[in-house]
C-alpha cells in the first residue's frame, strides 16, 4: 500500500495526482526567492538611506517622507518575517503535539 502525504491531499480530502508536485515545488521555490529578496531589500534600506539628507530618499517609492519610504521598502520584509515566525511556531507546536 502506498503512503499518502498531506501534500498529496487537497482540502476536501481527495488525493491529488502526482503531476502537481513539480509545479508546487517551482511555485514554492519562486516564493522563497521573492521573499528572500524582499527581506534583504527591507534590511538594506536602513543602511542605504542617508537620514541627514532627505534628498537621498525624496524620490524613492513612498517618498517624500521617511516613514513612507520605510513602510514601502521594509513593510513587506516585516510582513514576511512575521508570517514565517507564525509558520515556524505552528509547525513546532504541531510536531510537539505528535510526539506526546
């Protein structure tokens, strides 16, 4: 008898054909690359801006105010890190529940 993984079953409990695995892997890989780029960009923004000279960020997305620039460039990074933290917390909690 073959083993069914949770990734092989959709929300309704029906088994998905294996042809979706490569597409899912490509999608997850693309999402991870995009998330990594956004997080690196969000962190780098704090070091790239010259806080003493508003002209350095005046024409950036979210400008002309510093709060807008930081929200636009670092906000997605903060959201990704928060979502990743929740995912890790839930995953650890689920594994801890299985072990008990």
